[in-house]
C-alpha cells in the first residue's frame, strides 16, 4: 500500500487550472461590472436603502463576476479534461470547451428568462 494513490483518477493540475480560470473570471467580471455600473444611471433615491448606489454597484459586480467565473471554470475544466482523456493538445479541445462554455451561458440565460424564480 506504500506506493498507491488513494485519490483516484482526478489530476491536481486539472483542479488547480480550473480554479485559476474561475478566479481570473471572477476578478475580470468584478472589474467589468464596476465599469458597467459607473456608466449607467443610478437608481432613484426614494427607497429606504442606505447607499443605494453602492448596493446596485455590488449587485452588478456580483452578476458579472459570477458569470465570467462560470465561463472561465467551464472552459478551462472541459479543455483540460479533454486534453487528459484524449492525450492530445489540439484545436478540437478548445472548440469543444468553447461549445460547453457557450451552452452553459445559454442555459443560464434560458433559466433566467423563462424561470425567473429558480435560483
């Protein structure tokens, strides 16, 4: 039992690279959300919310950050998984990963538009 690995077939590099993709997407989405929220008009100041502009900016940043984190994690995870399974690093891996990331975004938008109450 001395030389065996109890972790299974999951590669640490796959998890690390997927986490990096999600982290970079989170950071880029936060910056992009901040820029978008600064360019649009703020909310009407008639509510009982203290600092309504800050709350709106946080919601916009969170939305963009979550979206880009999911995109980054999906793309990198699928691409690295295919590279490991196929044993090749070619354009097919990137194309399939792009399709998977786009399908994830399409599913998110479909769920938001058609089923707004579902988290």
